[in-house]
């Protein structure tokens, strides 16, 4: 017993000290980390729903596979409805993709999408996120009708505003597909439930 | 490698950066070198995080070196490294959220970066704090330097930009390069990573061989 | 989960998202132990075993220990910051167990491996796989996680054995001096990575 204590007291002592250190760091930084996530969400909502000043979260009945779905009613400074923002998540190429989709007041058009959390391949899959105007992928969703689910194409269909054709990112077909599936889930499952909350 | 009795701390530091560079000479820490050098920003942040961990690890190992029993030393090294990597990860998530998402699982993978545990085993357990810190900083900066070289090449040719931390991407190629995908995407993909590292290692070997020949002659 | 789904997970990580050629994991042993086919194959098997067991055990630690305890104190994710420390401790213990087992029952193999056996602990493929199992939505069931871990190991085995086969042949080629060893291995790996890109699309 003495030998055991002799050999390992340092390990146990360090274990305790380090665990305390980690707990302290975690407690100290956790609020900030959560705030980062909230800020990313708010920034995304502002980008996809023009004119929004405040938002109210509403409850919807059916949550699907990604229980991170959150639906927000977007109001302007006078409290009028300007649009809807839906935070939705789904599987991605590497890990989960979380995005915010903006819908028009009537719910009949998308006002835009913005991925807020993803770990897609840098340089390729991460073009689902707009960093500059060279990245067309998320921009092509703006203004599209929500009448029918989207389909992925490899040809240049990004400007075909009246169709349900989405152009994939070259070399990132999977990431493009996964994002599109999340958007399709939003327009087929969430959109019909918005009417009752208007 | 300078042996522990002669050679100064400065020499230990310089060795870590150049003649004993962890990536190009010792061929350690290859995984992050290939994975996060797709942009300069990722390369620099990873380099900084790894430097932080190796410095703290060497510091603690060296300070406690007379108390660490041989049988449990690997366990202690691992515990220390895992703790500081977790701290680095939390700090990154708090202060550089976007970059932390880009680096993904590679920050926790610093734990198994062979170069860090190697420094603890070879230098920190036998030397005083001063020498161990010099070594840690040298290795950390050497690692960052190697990552930076790869990051610059891969991002330049692969995306046509250079991105520094906290800043927006700077376009360094004419617009025609990135329009319509004429940029060399392969540089960002795995084959390009292997290719760039292979070429850089080859060039660095050539430089070292020339230098040795020059020195011996 | 359906059998087809499990096959998809297995092929997905063994071929399409091969740990070495797409995920950049396990590069150090991939470069270091790929000189001869028999050593490479042996290393691949050892790694597959450690990955599978570690993947399952770390899954259990997250789902059966950290999450319930967190739930009990009110915040499920409270203890997640201990994950990395817990994972690496598990992996280090598994490798220690493998070492003791080999030393007792297969001493020849044990001596052949030499220093590479404890180095399996620092194989980022193992920790990386455990982390990915924890992150990915499709491995939230134990069986899926086990299949994923096993597939990852097999993918590593395939990668390292192919590389060893090629390197045995390269010994007779005229490689420029500055590229000998790691240089040429990396360049060959580049071509292999390109070849493995051809697997994308399987699994859909």
C-alpha cells in the first residue's frame, strides 16, 4: 500500500489540481462561449431577414430529428411581422451543420440562408458560408419560392430564380446537398406550421 | 542535438526552430501539419495553441522533475498535456469562435502530437526550468514556422488569398485566378497537403545536406 | 439501425473518408511504420483493435457516465470539459493492456514492435476517431459507434499496408537523395489520396 501511495500520490494530486483548474476555466469562460453562439445566431438572423429589430421565439409542435430547431417571429421596431427565422440543424459531411433560414412574412419565399455552425472541409465545403461575394452558394437561396423542395444540380443554375434548382459547389457536392436537405426540411415541415402563429 | 551540459539556452532555442525543427527534421506532428495548413489563419492559430501547450507542459514537468517517479511519468505528461489542451480549446472557443470551428477536432488532437510528449521526455524531465522553457519556445516557434510555410503555399495557390487571424482574407492573386474555379483547389484538398509537405521536406533536406557538405569541406 | 446503414457507415469511414487520406489522422505511424509489409500489417491490426475498444469505451464514458452525472446536477453538458482527459486516459490504458497481453502471450510480436507499441497511444487516429464518434449525429448509438471505430481501424490498416507494399518496391528505384524516406512517402501518399478520392459517392 505504501508503495502504491509512494508511486502515485503525485498523479492523484495533479489530477485533483488539474480537474479544479479545468472546472474553473470552464466556469469562467462558459458564459462567453454561449454568448458567442447567441451572437452568431442573432447576426445570422439580421442578415437573412431584412428589417428585423426584435425576435420572439415561438413553439412549434413537431420537432424532427434535429431538436435544435428554433423558430423566431421577426418583428420590426413597431412590432409588425417582417418575416420568420428558423434555426435548423442536420447532418453534414463531417459533423452537424446548423443554419438559419429566413422566410418572408407570408412564408412563400426564402429571404436567405446563413450557416452558423459547421465543420465542413475548409476551402471547399465551407463555401456554404458567405465570406465574400465570390461564394454564390448561400446567396442563390434568397428570393426562391418555398412551394416545392429543392433539387441539387451541378450545372450553372444559380440565377434561375423561379425554379427549385440549386447549384452545387464544385468539389463540395455533399456539403451542398446536406445544406439543401436542411432547407428542404424547413420548408416542408416548419413552414406549414407558421400560419397559425401569424 | 546539443547535450544537456554544454550549449546555452539560446542554442537550445535555435535548434528547436531550425536544425531540429519538429516537423521538417524530426518529422513529428505531421497530422496537424497536413490538416490545418489550408489557410494561414488556421496555421498560425494552431501554432500558437501548440506552443502554449508545449511551454506549459515543459514548465510543469521541469518544475516537478524531482518528484516524478519513472513508472508514472508518461501518465503525468499525458495528464498535463490534456489539461492544457482543454484550457486552450476553451479559450479559443471563447475568444476566437470562428477559428475554433474551423480547426475542429485538431485542437484536442494536440494532446497526441508526438512532439510535445517527446520534449517532456527528452528535455524537461532532465533539465532546469530555464533550459526547458527555451526548448519549448524553440520547438513551438519551429512548429509554427513550418505550419506557416505550408499554410502560405497552400492558401496562396489553393484559394488565391492569405488570411491573417482577426482579419479578412487578402486577395493575392488576380481576380481571374479565383473566378470560375481556376484556383488550384487540389492544394486545399488532401492530395495537395501531402504534395506540399513532401516537396517542402525534400527542399529542407536538400538545404541541410548542402550545409553539412559546406561545413565539412 | 439497418444492416445497410451499418455497411454505409463502415465503408464511409474505411474508404470514402479514410482516416489517413482524407482525415489526416495517423500520419506519424503511417510514415514511420510503412517500410515493410509485415510490420505495417501488424501495426494496422493492433491499431484496429485499440481503436475499436477505445471507441466503445469512450462512447460509454460519455453516454453512461458524464451525461447522466451532468443530468443529475441539472446541466447535461456540465462535465464535458473532462472529455479530453478521460479519452486519453482510456486510450493510454488500452494500449498498456495490449502491451501486457502481447508480452505474455506473443512475446515474439512484442519484441518485433519494440518502441512502436507504446507509441500507438500517440496515434492521432485513435483519439481522433473517439472525438468524431462523439461529435457525429449518426454514431449516437453504440452499435454505430463500434462499427465506425472498427471501420476507421480497417481503413488505417488498408492505407498503411498499401503504402508498405509500394515502399518495398521503391527501394529499388532511384529516388533523389533529398526525397528519400519521408519525402517520397509523402509524394506517394499524395497520389494515393488522389486515388482514394475516387471512392466518394459510395454510401449514398
